[in-house]
C-alpha cells in the first residue's frame, strides 16, 4: 500500500533531531494545514504527544508521522524534504496537488 506522504532522508534526520532535543517525550510529529497567507493554505508541523482519532499514521524507520484527517486529501503524494543553504533552512513540501503558490512562498492553493 502506498503511503500518503513520503519523507526524504534529510527530513527524517531533522525530525529525529527535533524529537531528541524536545524536553518531553513525543510519539512523533503531526502534519496538517491551516488557513494562512494570500493563497489560502499553509503547512503546519507540530509535535504529537498522542494519536488523535482518524489520523493517518506513517511509520518510517522508527519515526512516526501523523497526518491530520482534514489535510489528508490535500497531502496525498507529497514528499516532505529538509533543505539547508547559507541563507535559510527548513522543511519543504513537494506537493503534486498544489495548483499555485503566493509570491512570498508562504501559502498555496489546490
């Protein structure tokens, strides 16, 4: 069965690092969407302390990624990556469902 979202090795390493540095135990991270920006939707990542009802659970090499059920249809086929250059670093989502992004790159629409 195909996973709802794939995680690059760089993103997986960064998630592990964040979970190790957190001062309290987490079961993993949660990925969702929130209304934001000039195009409508923005990715949201947070620590997950428990699995919520109806969440999709993706396990990769011992790391748990939970996906908010309201976001799943917008995230199918997405790859989560982590990029770092001399100016910035952060998680990047390569989402085939995106139809456009705002000029500042903070939000998108499907």
